[in-house]
C-alpha cells in the first residue's frame, strides 16, 4: 500500500499522494444509517423540502461487520472514498480524517461468499461516525443458457426473467453465449433486521434530482457471472423482468404503480428509474441492468438528534436508538463516543423512541407525539442492563496525588470506551450481552500534566469490577511532529491545534499531519513505515513535507531514517527521531532534515 505524509492547509487537501490514512482510537460513532421496516402507506409525501447542500467534509468512520448470524467477519475489505482497510478479528474497522459526503457518507464492505455490504450516513463532520453492517450470503439461485434465456426463482413468488441473447460480458460489453449463473436475494421490507443488511439507507434521488425518503414494498439484489466467475450484465437496449413479492401486511396499502429505484454502489444513493405495476401480490417491472432494486413510495423526512448518557453522566457509545411507528416500522442508528445520535425519520408520525442494549433489550422507551418538524430530544439518561460491565477505580499522578481532571480509556473487543476522571475517581459502564471472559486494556491520562500511564490488561466478564489504582505518569501525551530543515528552520505540528493521525495495517503504519489554519496555506507531513515491530531504526522510502506552496521530498535513493525510542501499546504513544535529506521539488536544492515526534498509537 502506498502512503505519504504531507503537511498542508485543509483547503489544499487534495489527497494527490493517494495516502490511505486511518486510525481507530477514540473514533467512535455518530449514527446514521436509515433502515426501515414498513407496515403501510398511510403517510407518504413526495414533495420534500430542499435538503441542505451536500458538501465534502473531513470525518472519521468506524464500524463493525457481522455475518448473517451476528458473528464478526474478519478480513473483509472496507472502502470509503479512496480510503481502504480490512476488518480485524472483532469485525471492527476504522478510518480517520477522510473525505466524505455530508449528506451521503458511504462505506462499502467486500468479502468472498457475500453480497457487497454497505451503509450510507448523514456524516457528522470532524467527528467519529459509527455503523454496523450485516453481510448477506451470496447464494446461487440457478442458471440458464444465455442463448435461450430463462426464469430464475429467488424466493416464493419473487423471480427474475431473462429474454434470449440478452446478456453480455460486463467488462467489455461483448455478446455472451454461455451459461449464466444467477446469485440473488430478496429483502422483505417488514423484516425487523432489514436496517442491518440492506444496502445504503432508505433515502434516494428522484427523477427531479431531489433527495427524498423511501418507503419500501420490496427489495431484490441480483448478480450474474459466467462459469469462470467473470461478471455479466444485461445488454444495452435489453431488459429483464423482475417480480417482487409484496408482504401480506402491505398489500392493502400498495399502490397500483410504484417507482423503481436502483442502488448506486459508488455513491451510496438509491436512484429512481422506471416503474413497477401491481399484479396480484407482486410488483412486476423491467430493468436494464443489475444491482439491488427497490420498490418504493417517496416519503417526506425530518431530522432528529439526541445524546445518550448513563446514570453516572458518562456518554453511552455504540448503542442503538430506534424510532418505531405503525406506518414505517423501525428506523434509527448508533451513538458515537460522546453519545451523540443523529439521523432522519419520516414526518407526520407518532413514534416510540427506544434505546437498545447489546442484547437487543429495550432499556429506555418514550413517545414523541406527532412529529411534523425536526426533532431535538436533548439528553436521554439510560441505565445499563444487569449484564453490563461496570468498571471503577482511582487515578493518581506522578506525585501519587489524585488526578483532578483526566480520562480513562478502555479497549474491549476492538472498540474504545472512555470515562472522565474527577477528583481521582472514575466509573465506566460498558454494555455487553456476552458473559464470556474477554481481555480489556486500560490507560489513564492526566489532562493537566499531559501524562499517561502504561497500559494495564485485565480479564473481564460482566458485573462490577474494581480496577484499583491506575497511575497517569511516565508517558508524554503531547502529540507533535517537529522538523528542522537546513539546520535552522524549525516547523512543528502540535495536536489538537493541528491534526496528527496514525493508522497501522499489519506491520506497516502511516502517519499524516496537517495544520488547521482555515484558508491560510499551512504545513503538511506524511510518510509510511514498513515492518515495524517495536523500538529500533527504520527506513522511510517516501517522505513528504509541504510548506505553503513548496513541496520537499526525499530522493528515491536516500530514505529518511526513523528511530523509534518508545513504542507503546494500542492507546499508548510512539516517540522518536527523524533524520535524512529533503529536496525542493522545484528548485532541486537539497536540505539536511532532522526531526522528532510523539503520537498516539491508535490500533
């Protein structure tokens, strides 16, 4: 993987070096996917008011990928824009400081044996966003000879029919005459698990290029391939007939004609294209290409936001909040580490707001009344279930005095939880469904002195556990990268005034830092290091330093040397020095460079 570290103002952030920057620490999650299970069509509105302008924002994104049985999926490829990574043993992935659409932030997951999973979110800019995606098994539903065509049954009365000689090779568009293998799935819109495994969310772009909510009456995903596994598609000018079952509970409200929408797996948007007609208990329509297709009535939307906190005043992260209505079933999303949840719901409904624990048990419920405008629920306080893990303890500084203001960070099953330290004490509640023993890593930080202790690893299950006394001393938590160019000119990045990001993939880690100076040209540094196993000296093959409009790089034959003097655990810190030669890419003048660094090891 190619990565480079560059210093420059956010307005100059072009990602021209194609660096994939990620980190996972303290990334956490704001909501936002919009799934739903719809019961009837009593309340629809195709005349949505204009949505806020879609902008490109910088944000973090973290999530968990599960299979159809809720088991974490390891090694799945995850992509958001130009950033890529893979899921760990817990099914967790994370990105930080990546470019995302403000209205349609999109993440895609690919794993052999499954349909591509995805989620579309309202992006919480300059913060972490959290999603959970359940992958659908990619199951063969049959095959047919391209020359003769055929009809494939997907589930019940849901079918897809092909005319003779209507299939081409997807990569070239050339006519295909061999065997066509059909992989397909039907998604029941009344299924309570629909929000977890449907692609994107239930928002689309109509034929007037307007954003609208969607009320689904049935979804279908279809993929075609030849016997060698090469993708196939419908030929230009040809079409296939899709027939989708309308659930019994939706039959009475199903309109005679309904818009069809296809899922664009590049933008994360449902796009209106064509119509389907009601024939008995099915919708029948013609489609000219295959992806996921959806029968939907447009629906007006309003936004919601809320903060979740526990009985101790700490934020409740990674927790699902849902809105349940008689017309639209369930829509909702997950909280970030600050406990913030935001999203969109259909307007004109009375909702029951519910907060679920990790075991899908309801731990909070209230009614909203009729929702006709954007909804701000303020702060909701929830009590963790009896299966929660509650951690307590004390924190002292380098002089063994109680820490007046600090933070305790705990890493459990790939996700980070935080609690405030006040007057030397902390209480951290973590919702768990499993009672199996797990390894938890905890680090205490003194915010006043910028000192952190060493990581402590303990075994936990559920219930209350006293971690005893933690020491916030020994490691400098001030994050910085400082360069001295030509022996005299010094340039520094200092977090949090500036951005410093780190992400490791195996034994390769990437570092990226940039100034935060509005429209004023600034600094940017980027580099990656391979085969890092701990302290020692390593070669950096590509090192970039951008200062305003000047770009300095190391000669290809002269790698920059990085000496790591301290290599902490996850949630700990990496520190050391840099040395080498940088060349002005315009004047070609060479300058000796030295430097030092200290940054958080986030994964």
